[in-house]
C-alpha cells in the first residue's frame, strides 16, 4: 500500500482550509495509509488500497457548485500520479451532486450486486 505524507498534501489542505474559511485539522492514521482532513463544515477521508488505488470514502465541501471539488480533484489527480497510484475511486456515492460530478469527470461506475443504496466510481490514472 502506498503511504501518505502530510507535507506532500499541503495543496490539498489549502483548498479545504479556504473552503472551510478556517484551518482544517489533517492527520494520518493506520500506518499512514489513511488521510483524514476535518473542518467545522468540511471533511475529506481517503485511504490507500492494496491494489494501489486512492479511495475517497467521504468528501464534504462547504461551498458547493463553485468549483471547490473540481480544484480538489485536480490536486488529487496530481498527487496520485506523483505517488504512483493506479486509479482513484470514489466510494459509496449517495448524493446526486457527487454522481453528476463523477460522470462529468469521466469516472466509470462500478456495478455492485450487494448494495442498492449507493454506488462506486473509479478512474484510471495516466502515468
């Protein structure tokens, strides 16, 4: 599994800090394979998988429909290329906004037979 490094993720934190209108709290967990960033009104929770995928488990931004998530994903794509991830996945998408975002940004839906309540999306990373 690819490990995260807080110093390498400063640009991601800066985007979330600005969106949150205050500094967010960022930390690593589970042998540096989980990155958690929390603000009063925002959150980013992601982890590294055994298949070298970056999995975004939770994302919440304060200011919607003004490009915050787009900027965040642009930085995440740069980061995944830098670290050598093979794909980026968005897990358990439940909101119409995130469904639309994933489709608009060329993520492909991963069909699940176990869960009808949500779906997952993935996108290959060009190396």
